[in-house]
C-alpha cells in the first residue's frame, strides 16, 4: 500500500483523494505522508554524505 500511496503522491493527487480511494482516516494519511517525507530526507542526507566522503577520498 505504501508504494501505491507514493505513486499517487508523486502524481500530485491531493491527500483527500488518496484518503477516499484507500478508505483511510485523515490522521492515517497525514502520518503516512510525514513518515515518507522523513524517509526522503534521510535518503537525501545519506546521499549527500556519501558524495562528500567520495570527494574527500579523491583528494587524498
């Protein structure tokens, strides 16, 4: 279900539309949205740190 939610979110569907389609409460959809945003942030930070590490290794 999370993968389908992400796909709908990426296509720009509003939270209300997603909630109706999956018969979820507003709080469930908002919690899911916040959790996915947190994972996105972690992935971006991890990628950034990996790039910085690689650049640092190339200088030595």
